[in-house]
C-alpha cells in the first residue's frame, strides 16, 4: 500500500505543469441523465454573443438529428429561455428537476426557469452561483443527450473557474468579437482551460461582418479581424464566423430562436460530430 501511494504522488508530479486535481470538486451526474459530451461556451465579457453562438450551435446539432441540451450556466445573465420563448417554472419530482423543451426539442435549464419572477435580477454571490451550476448537473434529469452545451458565465474570474471545476467538460469553445482584445482573451481562456485540463476546441468570431442589404457586399464593420493571428498563436482552429444579422436579434427577442438555422458554424458542428464518432 505504501508503494502505491508513492506511485500516485510520483504520477502527480510527472506532468510538467501542475494541474488542478478536479476530482475532489466534481459532482455526480443525475442517475437519470446520460450525457455523452459536454461542451462549454466561454467569452471574455458579456454581450459578445456567447448565448447566441451556444443556441445557434445547439440548433445546428438538433437539425442534424442529435439529442441536444443547453445548460444556461450564466446564472446572473440568463437569456436562453427567452430566446426560445419558454417559461417556467420547471417542475421536479423525487428523482430531480425536469428541463423544459424548446420547439426544436432542445432541453433547457436556466435560473430563469426557477425564479418565481423571471424579471427578478439574480444578485447571488460566487459560491451560491457555483452551487446552482452544480445542481444543474446533479439534480437535473437530462435523460439521453448527445451534447449538452453549457452557456458559461463570462470572463475568467472566480465564478467561471468554479463552474469549470465542478462540471466534467469535454471541451470549450471561445467566442470573441472583432472589438475584443482577442489575443488576450483567447490566451486567458486557454490558460484557464489548461489549468482545468479541458481541451479548447477552437474559437468562434461573432459580429464578424455584415452583408449590405442593398448590394450584398460583405462589410467588415469593425475593421480587420485579429482572430486568425490570435488563433494561430495558440494553435487553435477557427470554428466559425457569424455575421451581424438583425434577424438573429429579432428572432431571439421574439422567442423564435428555435427556427434559426444559420450557417457559419459548420466547422464547430464538424468537431462535435467527430467527438461523437470517437466515443461510440
Ligand atoms: N450576430 C449577431 N447579429 C445580430 N444580433 C446579435 C448577434 N449576436 C448577438 N446578437 C444580439 O446581441 C445581444 C447580445 O448577445 P448574447 O448572445 O445575449 O450575448 P452574451 O451571451 O455574450 O452576453 C442579444 O440581443 C443578441 O440577440
Ligand atoms: Mg448570454
Ligand atoms: Zn451595399
């Protein structure tokens, strides 16, 4: 026994980087859930379009016949239920809490579906937020899912870090905009993921360009993008680019997002599909 303990210690120090031992923080999946892949979607700050990218990718995978869920882990800035026009309260029983379903079959859980009044602001502190996210995993009955996309809290601070720690993510996707200090945001997210031993699947740029409604020309509204350089510096693939499209915002505001099928995330979808094939 003594020797095997030594071997374990040796194993810990064998890696060149000291990685966080996640096992003590991670929580158990609900016994009625069987989630094949869990993908986190992160951004440097709010308003970048993290939720829109999460929902767009979810729609794309659902259209391709996969069973998809969205965990709205952006506890203080939840927006997924509104985009799909679904309202709480989510109901539960002795086995746990049931997610609500969007028109395209995507299963959704969010603080918005639990608050007595959806309009109430969420003013909880870090530990409470982290605990909420844990419950979204342990207490929610997700059933059989090919992909659970997690709309993570923005930034790389304590709260997202704790969330990261608690959930067994298979990978993350970083969302940036051309206005961002892309290189810094990408490298911060990469470091956080590295510390947590979660692979970064790649980067998606939102608000990349706009199609002129008059002549159909592609306009780089915010000037040249620095995404390629930033992605290359971290050896990450660019998984997609979404245009500024007023229709997305309209559909999101009207709760009709289940009907949005936008191209521009095909590579991201390909990466997710490849994960599924490798695991079966
Ligand atoms: N590509 C886009 N085209 C048009 N509107 C967008 C686009 N991306 C996001 N929006 C709108 O911008 C706002 C912020 O996007 P959201 O996804 O909620 O950001 P985040 O989740 O990063 O805070 C929302 O009203 C959304 O509908
Ligand atoms: Mg959001
Ligand atoms: Zn034009």
